[in-house]
């Protein structure tokens, strides 16, 4: 299984390097469209290689997806936490009741009950 993982990572690295080498031309990224930038007076642009833009988009998409899933699963995590607290409370109650039931009895007989 370890070798399959290394093979997959090697193939992924080869593909990513090929994409990076094929897309080395500079592109200009602007924060806002030209019309809005003129009105606001904020015409900022940056030149980056295209592969940086592509990989940045992939990373941004992954991060947005992870955060979205984390927020979506909040109700499930809250439910599990609530059930764990309830389970702990019930376990303490059972322990307390067993202690009351077996109070004054021989320890060996209490274990058999």
C-alpha cells in the first residue's frame, strides 16, 4: 500500500510539473473590472505565471470546500458531543446506583450481581 501511495504521488508530481512547464507565460490579474476600478480609483494589477494562477485556484477551491464541509457538518459534531455528554451522565448514574444497591454486601457477591 505504501508503494501505491508513492507511485500516485510521483504521477501527480509529474503531471503538476508538466502543467507548470506548459503554462509559464505571464498573465495579468486585476482585482476589479476596468470600469469599476476607474470609478473607485483602485486599478491594481499583478503579473504572475499562468501555472501559479491555476494552482492558486485549485488551492482556493479546496480550502473553500473544506470550510464549507466543516460548517455543514457542525450539526453532526454537535449531536455527537451531546450524546457523549449524555452517555457519560448515564454511566455515572449506573455506577452510583450499583454502589447504592450493593452497599453493605460482600464485595465478591456484589461483583456477581
